[in-house]
C-alpha cells in the first residue's frame, strides 16, 4: 500500500509541476489533470473543475481591512494591475488651517490616513533670527481613481514646492500568483481525496504532512494577493508640510534681462533689510550688558583719576617740602 501511495503522490506532484509551467498564460490558470487522475483512479470518472479566479477587493477601514470574494474568471479579471504612488512637499503660513484642509480633502476623496507625525523647532532658534517652525508628514491612501485629481488639488491647501509620482506594473506577478493559488487548491482537493482512501496510519501522516504544506502555501499566496490588490485599489501619497514665515516665490520662466535684474535687486534689498532687523534686535537684546559695562567703565575712570590726582598732590607737597628744607639750610 505504501508503494501505491508513493506512486500516487508522485503522479500528483508531477501534475502540479506541469500545471505551474503552464501558468505563463493567464487563461490557462487551473488546467485540468484528467490524464493524471485516470492514472491514479482508473475506476472513477473524472469531473473537470472550472477554473476559478479570486477577486481581492479592498474593504476600506473596517476591522479586518479586506473582504475576499470569488467568482468565475472573465476578461475583466485580467485587467492591468498598477500600483500608483506619489510624494508631495507643501509649505504654508497657516499650519493648522492646512492640516485641517488636508484631512477634509482626504475624506472627500474617500481615502484615509495610514500614518502621521508632527514636529517643531525649539524656541532657541529665535537667537538665529528664525521663528520656531513646525512640520508634519502624512502617509495617506486614496482610491486609485482619484489619484491624479488629488495631486492637482494639493495646490489649493498650500504652496507645492515638490511633487513626484511613479507607477509599478504588477500584472504579470499578480496573475502568475493567482494561477499558482488555483493550482495549489487543485492539489489540496486531490490530497483530501487520497486521504479519504488511506487505510493505515503511516500513509495518513504522510498525506497530512503534504496537505499542511499545501495549505500553508495557499495562505501565503492569498495574503500576497490581498496585499497587492490593496495597493492597486488604494494609491499611496506621502505628504510633507512645512510651516514658513513667507512662501517661496516661484519665478516665472522666460523673464527678460531687466526683470531678472529687478528680481536680483529686490532679493538683495530684502536680505539687507532682514540683516538690519536682525542686527537691531541683537543690539536691543545686548543693550543692558553694554549699559552695565559703561557704568563699570565710568566708575573705573573716576577711581583712576582720583588716584592720579591724589598721587600728584602728594608729589607736589613732597617737592615743596624739599625746596623749603634747602632754603632753611642755606
């Protein structure tokens, strides 16, 4: 009996390998194993199973996150599988308003926030003539149908300083994995049928071990397909928001020579004015120190003058005494 079981397992595995090799064509997913089945079970009629295709639909932000549905394979199921992603950098002078507008826009597009964080500069940055600034980063997910539109709408909530987007075509990997999943399910059914006919413990253990491996592979491939479908249905956009005192001026292209000179002079005067404001602020801040040093300097000068005057007076008196002594001696 062991020999018979080993032969049957070999036939099933060869059949699975042949089916996997034929998975390069999407429409050949789940090929029939009629010949192998006849070899394994010559006394039983073979009923071919219809090829099945799994549709992994994203279910939004409920507890599970996903809903799986299955149905017959159609031409629509073989549509391209594209993953769209983008990165956007915004600057704003109204930080709280921009964050509120972003969250409202995400809800309007039927998306959700996957993660977010906010940070800010310390108050000590004022010593370098900079105001404390905050920044935030959001990773958001939006339906792929609104991916292009939401990229255009970011300009309405802030000043877009950088925007990048890219796409990844996973069509071939997706349907190859889906075909492998169907093949694994066919093998699972074969193993279950063989397990029912097993008549000793050792054969049952061997079959159950192989069945466990197949079921593990089914779960792994199913998880991969669900993750891919999630990324296909909901595009990922990383949004970075920075608080600024003044928005970056976008210089229009093809400006004239004199316009460029005007822009340069305006920028120079702006920098000079900023420097003067910073210097005046610094002077006001350190003015008490200068006043204290001035008082100390005045007191020091007065003390030195009084000491010098006293010394001169003593020298003069000593000189007069010597002169008086000379007169008396003569």
